[in-house]
C-alpha cells in the first residue's frame, strides 16, 4: 500500500504470471482496514488543497504523468504481458489508451474547471458558473485492463479536483503500483492519491461504506456493482455517486448479404483477442440460416490457425485466462453446454501451456440467447 505518500507494510502475497504460474512477477503487500481509515483521513485534507489549485496546474501535472508513462513504456509493457497475460500488441494498445486517458482528462480539466463561465442575468447583476471536485473517490478497477482502466478512473477523478483511494484488481496489483509510483513522481500529492491493494470486499467495502466518500468509479461484475450501489444508498449523509461499467452479452447479427470471410475475420478477432477477456468481446454471433454452414466452416478453419501460447512471443494470438478461478468458470460453462447445446469446435492446446492457466478457444452452437445465463468472460464464441 501507499498511504499519504508513504509505503506501508502488510501481508505479502505473490503475483504470478498466468502463462507460467511458477513465475512470480512481484510481491504485493496487502492493505488493511486500518490503512483505509488512515487514507481517508489524509484524503479529506488533501482534497481541499488539491481542488483549490488552478485547473491548469492540475493539468500540467497530469500531462507529466503521461510523459512518464511514455518514458517508462518498456517496463509497463512488460508488466502488462507478464502479470496480466496480454499479448504484446494488446499491451501496446493498453499503454496508448492509458496515455490517451491522461491527456484527455488533463485537457477537460482546463476546459471545465478553469475560469468560471459568465451566465446571462439582469443588468447590474453578475452570475458565474464554475465546477469543483466532489471530495473523495474510490476507484475499483479490473484485471483485464490493469493499466488503462485503472489509470482512466484515477486520472478522471484527479482532474476534477478529487482525492482518490485506488483499489486495483487482486490479480494485477504490480502494474497498478508502478502506475501510482509514476503519478506521485509527476507531482500528484501523496495525501491526494492513495494505493490500497487487497481483497475487494474487505478494502473496497470498508472505503465505500464510509460517508466521507463522495463517489465510486467501478468496473467489474453487475453483481458487485449492485452491492456497491446498495452500500452507498444505505449510508448516512449525502448519497454517493456511482459510475459503473459492468458486463453483458455482445452480439453481432449477420445476414446473407455479408461477406463470410469478413464476418469470420472480425468474429475471431473480437471473440478471442485478449483471450476473450474484455467487455467488448463478441459472445454471440447470430447468423442467417442460409449462410450458417459456410460461416461455421470458415470459423473452424480460422480457429485452427490461432497460435495459443506465452504472450511474450510476438507470434502468439491467444494468451492465458487470468487465473485458475477464471479458467474453472469457463470449463464449467463448456461442460454444461456439452449437454445443453452443441460444441462445434475446440482448439487444441499446444505443449507447454500446462504451465499456465490456458483455456482452449471454443465454438458453441446454441438455440437461444437464453442458454447464456451470465457473461462468459473468456475465449468462447456462441453461434
């Protein structure tokens, strides 16, 4: 943890490479509830001073963060590959997205939090409209975009003049830790940005329940978002803001006028890029009956061309599931589908993948979207 600008100690937990679980990427010291309380106390005072700073100053610091991200690109890319199991092109895109978030919110800070806007009013009266920070935000980010979404949440809150308690995903704390180090190096005050890795229910729950927290930015499951919403609504005092991005079933509808080769190319990329572990991944391909046989034939052929393996190699198309729990959920789903639907094709896992939490890309034919009881977060495409 980093609280009030100082590193803290806690229970040590290794963070491993999902492509090779015997490889320890780094050791994370978990935050405690006491760390949360200390961070909140520090953030209350820190936020007031941060909010009073001119928006141009805050923007300049944020742009310095973006500069440091770019200067430290090799290290950040390595962490995305080793800790999050991202293939190299995905890691590059994630770093670019993180930098884009920073520069965008820096610009928006100057635009919306700069000089107050003059409003129309009667003669002799002057009315202005200005924006300010709300207070303390708790940012709870996911493991599938451990740098981009983590950074986007944190920087958006900081740009608006808020203090932040940042709670990264339990599977990817090391890359988030390095991002916070760079933010503090750029000039974000230590009493404004606090880093609290640990169990979501324990650390996030403690922070969200505190009435001093003005809002929560969350990306993750719908179930967890509902729990956060209920916690915020049951607190005494002002109702906190919740900004939540959750799951769903992404579908693509294809009629007979579509070019099959283009459909298959786009479907494979969307469904299996990042091992299907992104909220934008294609989960359901709805194909007109007349073109289904040819489409399935092409999908199977393309799947057999995928290179599954260690994401550190440029030739790799599909990396591992993030951990054994995620792989277990995928395995259980495919097992259920083998009885309730038709498994059209499964890729063969090559030698060497038994060292990590790899899951074979799978193509399943279903009769109705009702067969999908929840989002299947992995390399599984339903037709």
